[in-house]
């Protein structure tokens, strides 16, 4: 999922799932609202793309009905299929670099087999050995890594085969809650999968626990 542009009204985001309905919830992500009122979105599956094209006029009508006569949305257009998001998390002492690289490569190949040639984005916090291995591995296939502050998480779709995103905990703005807010923001992005590298399966990382609670398919690997 792409984080929505800061141009999108919070009121619109609050009713977004209700407007989409069960068949499109978590399958269509709002990106930005153009000055002419066109809402740009990305879809997660070819089926969602087809349904969006068919339902776009009725979705606009539903938005206008809920937000009133001054609703900013006049049309909805799709930029196409979104990236496949893979959340990577590891405990501090997991240090099997070869195992991590093997899992990342297998995950990438699995994504190509299931989802076709869609870009894969690996999300991590940049704090552990696993995170650094993930960055190094992805650097073999991409030209750069995106290093972002959470205060402006406005991401554009990438055409790269694989990339990594490492949101930094904004300690100045959020104090002691910075890491919790960062982790919750990563989960709110609704990754497609989570890869958890643990030395003790009975002691998962905070991100792995949040992912499982959110219903994100999680694969656990132990040293």
C-alpha cells in the first residue's frame, strides 16, 4: 500500500473503506488529489483494477453524498497496480546473513510467480542486522534506498524491481513514543506479507506481533 498524499482530506480517508465496500477494501489505495478534483489511486490486484474501472462513477457519487456539496472529488483514476509490500523484521541477535538473503530472494521470486512483474517494496526499521542485510541485498537490484521521515510519508510508485523503505523514528516530534508510532505506521501501510527472523520463536519482535494481530500473513524463520 502507498501512504496517501497529504493533499487528501482526512474526512475522505475516514470514509474511504465505507465507500469502497467489502469487495474493494484494502485493495484500492488513495494516492493524491489533483487540483481538478481527480483522485488518483493504485490497485492491488487485476480484479480490483477491473472493478474500480466499472464502479468509479458510483464511488465518486458515494463520496459526494457523504461529504456534501463541497466534496473535493470529481473523478477517480487509477495509476495501475501498486507495489507488493513486504515487511521485514528481525530480533537484535539474528545474524544469519545467508539465510536472510535466501529468504528475500525466494520471496521476490514467489511474488513474481503470483503477482507478475510488479515492483516489490521491502519495509524495515533500519535498526537490526536483518534490516541492514535487507538493504544490502536490495541494493544489488536497485539504484537507491528511500530513507524517509514519518512526518512526510508521501511515497511515489517506483518502477524499480525491488526497493527498501526505512522510515526513521521521529524522536524529536514524538519523544519516547517515536518507535511505537513508526511501527504502527508501518502496519497501517497494510503490507502484503511479513518476514520475521527470530532467535526465539516465543519472543517475537514488536513488529511481528503487530503484523500477526493485524492479520498480515507472517512467515517466521528461526536461527
